[in-house]
């Protein structure tokens, strides 16, 4: 069975199914422009019986349903409820001669560049995602990080910003992309395997808090071992590091890396928020952040610190950008990241991290990361928040 959907002038499409209850053996595919064939998707891909597709290039999509003989399929089991009309040209199809992604400013640095060589694991923990906002039903782009937990049971916890996916329905709508990155340092080299490929669908909101601007979600699916996923380590001590790096997807572009000095503590990055909830970073020595970087992790830079490469914050917003005077250089502005140490504690399990990342309350405050196949490592002891600074989420 096939049905064709068209939104004239769209650069890409995003399809949402309110009901996605396929019978055993049934598969769904979506075909976009240039014969971009996505799927197969099965019943297990649904999150709370709903399903959102990855981005589809072009203004036309063909939905193709394969049913086995005598399948118990009834009306209403598959209901297309939403067509998101993209305008950011995520696949760069409208730029003649453009060999690949390049939406972010020219001062951004690919993770394949020398700056990223000390952080291969942390790079593998970072994903880019689309979600549907509750308040306006539009699709937005943000970044986030897969986290390790103390039991080492490989629960798929993913941390991002509350002003991105801050409600259960927003978490359920998430489509997370992995390994969306260039294999070369040059800015306009397309990722191996195409623009989007490794994607997961849906998540369950576990904890969120507006003042520190964090959300912890648990992914509905596990990243396959073949994707090389890494569960990032973290530090909840609140101790100031000597330098930091950020890993993110500015403007929905391929994964970038940013270098900053020792962060300071900012009184608040959220209007009417309590004091000391955020790290202030910048000006950056390399790279910057942009819309779409929201929710990405702040890591302690490699060096002599025993906590090197551990996550200490998630991006709320800022004024950082590529310089208007020297476009290939970052400007002199700053960003703010919600402190992991502040998010660690809260009024209840729905507003703090430690119940999920240290469920046995061992007192662990620092944890090293690990890949999906590694042996256990010894541990050491209101959506759309009105922000003072520009938030780093991005409208599609």
C-alpha cells in the first residue's frame, strides 16, 4: 500500500503518526526525493504507540506499507497525523555545487579536526535530534549526550536541555541521529554514508528542571553496537576545571567541537532563576555554538585533571557566534551551561539526576565513561524557558 504526501516548496519533510500499531511482520518505509529510501520500520519502533520519521529530503514523500498475507490490520492502526514542512534545507539540495553540509558558521570546527583527536569517545556519545514542541507543534533541532550510569547496566540515558525536550510528549517525538559527522576536517565534506543514517526514535522523560535547564530522557531503543556508541562519564562535584570543550550540532550541521577557557559561575542564566545554576564559558579560543547546539554537553578538557573528558554541564544559551569582523574566528561573547552538579540534586526523582544515574545511592559523584561492550569501570567516590541569553535550539 502506498500514499503520497506533498508540501509544495518544502526543503524536507517530517512525518508524525499518532497511531503506529503495525501487526507482526508488517513494515513501513518512507521514500523521499532522490529515491532516499528510509526504513523498514516495525511496531517496536513506536514510542507510546506513536512514531516520528527522520527528516526526508524534498517536498514529496511516499509512505509504503508492506503487510504479510492475512495480517490482522484494522483501520486506525496506522494514522498519519502530522506533516512537518522543513525550510532549513537540511540536505543542502537547493545549493548547486554544494558537496555537503555547511549550515553552521565558518568558524565552527569539525570533530575530525585536530581539536577533536583527544575526544573520540565523547564524540561518539553526542547525538543530534529533532522533536515536536508542545506549544506550537513545530519541529526543532537540539543536541544531547548519552550518559553512563553507576550500575553499568547500559540504560540509554540521554541528557539535553529542558527548553528543548522538556515534556513527555516532546521526549516521545524525538528522532535522534548518531554519527552525523564529517570524516575530514574540511568544512564541506559530506558524512560517510550520507547526511542522515543512524537514527533512533522516541524517548521517555525521566527528569527535568527549568532553573538549571536540563532534561534526562531514556531512549526507547538501544544504539546498535555497530554504531560505536559511547556512554559518557560525568562529574557532579561542581569543582571548576581549568578548561572545557563542547561537542554539538550547530544549526543542525555535522558534529562540531569548541574549545573554551576555565568556566566561571554565573548568577543565573534563566529569568528569575536561583543563583549559581550555570557555568559561564567563553570567549572561545576555537569554534563557537549556534542554534541547534542547545542541550549539548560541556566537558572538562583533556590534560592533567583526573576528571578530564567528563561532562559537567548542558548548554542553555548565549551570544557566542562567528565574528562578523573575522568570520573564520569566534567572537568575544559567552555561553552558559546548566551545571550537572546542580541538576544532580532536586526536590524529587522527577527533578534530579542521581536517582537515575546512581539508583542505589552509592554516593558516587564522579564516573568514567565506557563503550557499550566494555567491562564495568570502577567509579569514584516550562518548556521554552524565557532566557536572558539567546537559547541554542533551532527551528527547522
